[in-house]
């Protein structure tokens, strides 16, 4: 096929696995090259990542344990969107994970998290005019054990050391850098 | 628990779904806050993304259809690692998708693709000293219908327009920008 809207034909579809956070959809398909086959992928709620950016041009990062990779690492706050508007989801995630509230919110971009495996879209948010007056949730399973503001140079060093290795955080930082470049024009 | 190596207790584990490209592992767990629960996530091979960078400081991008999101979009070449060494996987993916071979290869970093949902690690590779003498595979289901070199300003504009919305491509571009900043010091 030359270039149709969708070069795959879906013959049937089923939910092959489901838990409260994700669903595996498996489609029986005819592939673009004309063969019978399957395509299985994850259906998940959209998510947000929040760049909490203070007047010293520092970014707030949190230390958290990530079950699938079984390691602690530093990343920007974020999580599942629960089908809220991205900014509402960002306000909730930021306050729950850090106790930070913010007066000024901007959307920096919406990106596919992993477009071969999931339909999840992640919105990167910029939060400014920050205040620590919110309620951090301490008794949660997604443990955030530490949090701190870091300069962009410190974040660069944490990537070099491996303390930050989260691709979604790097996508968010990439969109922050684009935004900063526009401010400086 | 204060800060052990892994604050989750795994009571049992099972493969809840499997296809040739991924596996859903579901663990019965005791959560960090002491509750019985489950954690399901995707086990997948590691992957690579390739920044093919020419002497004019342009990046090669390909247009491809992504089944889970059901859209065509532009991204840097890459794909599943098939458990090869990242540079070997990068050479194969780049040649298959673009026909490009490269004399000089560097690893720019290894990142978690989506550390709440999968254990997949993506390695970003920088390929230089490029040549179009390789064999592009045309009869494949991951259709690459077009490819071109773009300046970093053109890529920025494609993100603004939505032609590039792939987070893994942005992670790779973030690591390219870090590498470029080091060259200019």
C-alpha cells in the first residue's frame, strides 16, 4: 500500500490482560505487507511530567523506586493522568509527591511515551511561582523518599553519574530547554 | 520501610501475557506500605535509537506508521535490540530503515523508556561518517515511507507542528544536545 491513513487491517480485537493501571489489547491483523499476524500493545491513561522551576532556574527532582526496573532513581515528578485535564493532573501529582503548589502553569508539549508499545501520551508541564504549602502524601506505595532543587548543570552531572536515567524526565528536560531558548530570543 | 534496596516484597510471579515482542509479568506483592497487591509490567528487549549526524550537523529522520497510536510521524531510526550489543543493533536498524552505514559510532547514554510500565532500556547512539551504500529493507511491516536530513532548527519546527511527537526521539535529541555542548566547551 502506498500511504493510506492506516496500512494495517484489523480483523478482530481482544483484551488479553488487564489490571487497574493498564490493559493489553491484542489485535488480529493483516500487516502492511499482506501477512496475517497479531499486534499487542498497552492501553494506558495519559500521563504528566512536571518541571517545577524556581526563580533561580532550578528544577525540582524526586527520588523514587521504580518497580519494573527495580532501582531508585531521580526524576521530575509526574504520573498517571487519571483522565483529568493535564494541568489538573499536574497540580495533583506535584502536590502529592512534593508538597509544592504553583501559581503559573504552562503546557510544554504532548509526546508519545513509547509509540511501538503503548498509546500513552505524556504532557510535560512547566510549573512556576512555587510554594511548599501543599500536602505531600507520605503513605503511598510510589515512595518519594527525597526531593531537591537542582540547577541544570547539576542535573547534567546526575545524568552523567547515572542518578538520572529516566527517558521521560529527559523528554521533559528537552521540552524545557526548547522553552528556555524561546525566552532568550 | 526506610530505604532498602527494594521496598516491595514479591510473593509470587507469573507471565500473564506473551507475544514475540513482549511479555507481561504480574507479581503478587506486599507494597511498601504493607498492603497485599499486584504489579504488572512489560518485559521487553532493550532497544536503540540512532542519531545519524552528517557533516552539516543535520539529523536523519524517517517517517513511519506507529500502530499503537495509529498515526504517521517522523522520528529518528531505531527499534528493538534483539539482545545484540547496542552498537551492533544500531548498525542493523539504521541500515534496514535507511540504507545508511556509518564508520563512527558512539554511545550517548542508556535510559529507561518508561520506568513505571516496562524494564526496557534504550541506548541512544551517535552515528557519523555516513554513507548511503547499505541495503534498505523495503518489504517490512514497520513501514518507513520517507527519510531526510534535517537541521536542528528544522527538527525544532517539526516538534512545534506536531510532525515529531515521539518522546524517545526527544530523549535521543536531548542526549545529542548534551554531547554537542561538550564538543563546544
